[in-house]
């Protein structure tokens, strides 16, 4: 028994193994067929189940009612939607015989609209007040004069016109250069508390330029607002309406298609979109050399008549193209250059619109495979009925235009020689180099040539003004600062979209322009022969004349050319281009303008074009912090009383703590005495006195020390003073016995430059070029020069004793004591005329 049991177990195991092997072999032989059969059965079962489910759903639906019964019920319940009276079946059959309803675009009053919606008849309940806002842009001042006169006449006309229950408020005039677009063109202005229920009406008086001006920025803002998904499609639809008048010159632009009043047309197009097509009166256009005044008067009369009708009818009305909602017309979209079946249609050629639409549709039906045939046939056959003057159209699979197959328009010059900007800048003493660069000698160069003192750069850093060239490779700027000396005469823009001149051309051109202007000084009385000879060897370059030097795409190459000839580079930027700042290679000294300590003040003072200006500003401070150990960095603070002085010391200290610059220059704004400055809200009242600048610097130094930051007041340049007896009315000085300084700059420096208890702010320029040419990394401490001159230290005035002070008639000699123990050397310099105020740059 003991032997038979193991044998039996072995036999069972062998049989089981044999069975499993046979089943496994069978599975491997028929597994494909088995899987296919199984999946087929599952698919069939699934399909049958779905079909059965649908049939059950249909069979469970309620039985449809009889068509005859439904019609009978509808006839019994049908009523007149306007009167509410029941309509009998007999009357319904009579209505069927009437012709189709004809929609006529006549004006309907607001009261009629309300009655139709509410089923009541009411009287117009329009706004009790209407506020007309007149916007204009002016480069040379002509449009500003026209806008001022237009507003005066419009005010008189509105007062003399009966506007029913509406009370017209005094029209307001706004320069597009000096307003925040977000206040007026993101949403309609809110009614003031003093005048509730006020509706706003926008009027635009716009010139036409072939260069980039504020108008380009304005139209770009309107376009950006329209395409911003965060903003309503028509955010200005609550306006009563708008209208545009354009000034053009048919001698340069004979027709609208060739550019006549092109910028007015552009603004009109985007305003139509933003207001929901509330063009209250047609676009007006006038030729400045022929009939602009007459056309403007006609346009003004039409505006007044339109407002009178609006007051009578309770609004602009509905159903009329460009006047309220265009209920029965899509012409507005075509007029404004919308895409029609993929084709961009010019908005001012009405008579060929139908043909264009038909031709484009015919072109659109071609298949992509026929593209080769289309190209061989020629683009002119596809849109052959487009006007001959139409420019190149962007190419895609459905659209072709006359002329060369180009996808990018040719770049234009920033400052063409035929432009008003070129004329204005050359009249101010600039030499325009190429199409976007400039050079000009400042008044300190003239002063140094006569031995009458140099600018603060000599006191702080050892730069002799007669050896310095002030230039810029980009006349365009991204700000419209209230203290800018070139109000409205230099281009503005947020991106570089002009023709680019090579750096070699700019470098040779600015040197030639500088030397030619130096030659013009040879006949000026008092010019020193030795300094005149030295001036023909440029040793320093201040890239701060006007505009934004860092904006130039090849600024690194241009700076390298300066350094190759051992010309030091002082570059000033306005903290609005962080990408360019990050890519900038080392310069001798890098400045960032810090014109305010908070977002709102910066918006008021710099009036930046970028909508994210504060974020850009903060990024630039971070970048400057990273660069502080590779090159000398400077914060430039320009104090404007009433804008950025009061209660902003702590804010400036926060910014210094964020950027940790090597130096902080604090200067008072210089008033240039022009009407454009007053138009920007800047007067002599905004120029801080020397003691006010001194008090600010002392407070800032104290705030930095409280934060544990190692800074100190190193030097000053308190150069010019005023005589109250002579200049009291003009300068409005205070305390007749105390003389005050009109121009000054005080330097705060990091203690990195305090060596053996003496400040070393002067630069060793030879050492800088030696380090630069070595190709090795170096720090600002590696090219520190000799100690700061004793006469330039804080409290000593900053006037070089080797130069001679000049006393004008009425000035007094003797020592002058100002503020808390600050003594200025003997004598007084008096006065600041317009020419002196404008001889310089933002650097």
C-alpha cells in the first residue's frame, strides 16, 4: 500500500500535466479566432442593446397633437403684440395678403423705444446735462490753436441753441499728449457729483503726420482695448456719441487712399468699434493749405444741429447707420476695414464694395490644390477690380493683392527730413544724424570752453564738459515726462518699428556733428584757445540727450565703438525696457531715471506709454541690482515740487534698498520757460529751492541709514544762484534776504567708495579701458580714481576754483550762506533764460 500510493499520485500528476498541455496547445492554435469571435459577439450585443433602448424611448414619447388642432388653438390665442387686442382668424387671413414689411432707417426717439418695450407712452427722460469733451493732438501748435478756437465757438453755439430739457456744460479741451487714456477710453467717464445724470460726447480734432507721434500711441491703445478679452467689446457704448475731424494736406497726400487724414480715419474706425457704432456725425476733413477753417466751421455747425435734434428726440435714434445701433446695415464693418470673407476691404471706397465682395468670394471657392494655377494666373486676375492705388495686401491661401508678393510693409524713417519733427529739432539746435539719431552741444560745454564752470559730472566724476559729447542713437522715447524739454517735438513709441541705421553711420555722424558745432564757437567772445583745441578730441559721451538710447537695437555695438576710441560712456535709461537693459554690456556708468517712488506719481510725472509701466520699472531695478558688482550704477532722481517731493522720502528709500545702486544723484528740475512746459502743468512753482533739495537729501540719507544701508552724502554741485532783488517776480523766491539756488545736484554714494575717510567718486578712465580690453571680469572698485576734490565735497558748493565765476548786472559779490551751514564760494550767478534752460538733455 505504501508503494502503490506514490505511483498513483505520480500517474495523476502526469495525466493532469498532459491535459493542461493539450488545452494550452489548443488555445495557442485557436486563440486568434477565439478572440475575434468573442469581440464580434460583444459588439453585436452592444449594438442590439443600444437600438432596443432607442426604440423604447421613441415608443414612450407622447403622441403628437393634430396639426389642425394646433393651428386652431394658435389662432384663438394670437394677439396683436403692440396693442394687445385679440386678432380674429378672418383678420389674420387679411394680414396674409399684405406685402412684406419694409424697414426704413428713420430716427426713433427714446420715448418711442421705451413705449414699444414697456407698452406705455412716455415722454423723453433724457439726461439733464451733456458734457462735450474735445480731444486734440498737436506737434507744431497749429492744431492746438484750432482746437482752442473751435472749443470757444462750440461753447457759444451751445449756449445759443435750445436743447430742450438738456443743459449743456462748458466743453472741455484735452491734449492727447497729457491725459491718461485709461481714464477716458477704457470706460465712459462717471458723472461728477456736482452734475449727476451727465452724458458725455467725444469730439476729436486730429492732424496727420508721416512720423510716429502720440497719435500712433493713441490709435494703438484703442486697438489694444478693442482686442483685449478682459474688456467689453464696446466699452464706450454708454457715450452719447462721438465724431472726428481730421486735418490733412492734399499737396503731400492728394487722396484719402494715399494718406489724406489717415490718422483721423484710423481713430474714427476704432471709436466706431469701441462705442458700438455711435458715430453721431460724419467724419470731417479739411485741407490745412486750402479750406480747413471753413470745413471745421461746417462740421461744428453740424455737431450743434445734431445735438439739438438729439435733445428734441431724446437721443441719437436707432436704425440709422452710424447713429445708434445700425439695425439694418452691416456697412459699418466694411467701412471700418473689417475682414469680408478673408479680404481686408478699405473703408472709404464705397462704390466698388459690392464688386470686391463678389470677387473675393469667387476667389475663396478655389481649392488649395489650385494654388499653383492661381499663382500662374496672377494675383491681379483675382482682385482685378480693386483700385489701382491699393497697397500690398498680406498673402494667405485666399487673398492676393496687386503688386509684389510681400508680407511686410517697408519700414519708414523715424524722423524724415520733410517732417515737422525734423524742422522743430533742427531749429532747437540739434543735428539729426541718419533717420533716428541726434547730437547737440549743451550749455555746459559752452560754459567750459569759456572757463566759466563745468557741469556736475566734473565735480562728481572728473568729466570736463568741453571734452564731452551729448548724443543719442534714438530720438524716440517711451515716456512723455512733464519736465521734458522737448514737449511734442520728439517721436514716441513702445516698440522699435522704424528703419534702423547702422552703428558705424551713427558713430561717424554724431562725431562730425559735434565737431562742426564746436567750430561754430570759435568766434564767441571769451572762448579759451587751449580748451577750444582740446575740444576736438572727444573723451566722454553722455548718451542722454533726448529719447531712449537703450531703445536702439545696436546699442551694444555703438558703445563698443566709443570704447574702442577710449571715449567713456554714461548711458541713461528710463526704466521702461528691462529686456534691453538686461542685454546691455558694461558701460562706464549706467543710469536709471527714478522720477517717482510709487505707481501713481510715476504715471503723473513720466506719463509712460506702456500700460505695464510699473512692472517694467520694478524689473529694471532688479536688473540694476544684479549689475552693481560689474559696473557703476546710478539712480537719477529729478525732484519736481508738487509731484514727487512731498512725503515720498520713504518710498525712494525703499527703491534704493531694492536696487542698491552705487550712487544716487538728486537734482532739482530745470524749468525751460516754454509754453509747452506750462501746458504740461509745469511752472516755476514746481522748481525746488536749493534748501528744499538739501533737506530732501538729508532726509533720504537718514532713511537709508535706518534701513541699515551704507550710504552717505558725498558731493554737491550747487552752481547757480538768483538775486531776489533782480528776479523776484520771475523766480518767486522766498525771504528777500536769503538767496536761493536754481540749479543743483547732490550725490549720495555707497560706502564702497569711501576709502580712508575720503570719498572717491572720480573715475580712473584709463584703468577702465585697460580692464575692458583685457576681456576679464572686473568690478566698479577696480577703476576708482583719485579722491573727490575738496571743493566738490558736500558743503563746499562744487565750483571748480580754476574756473571764473561771472557776475551779471545786478549780481552781488561776497560769500553766500545757504541752508544749514552750506557756504557757496564768492559771488552769485543770476538768471536762467530759455536758451540756457534748453541747452541740455534728460541726462
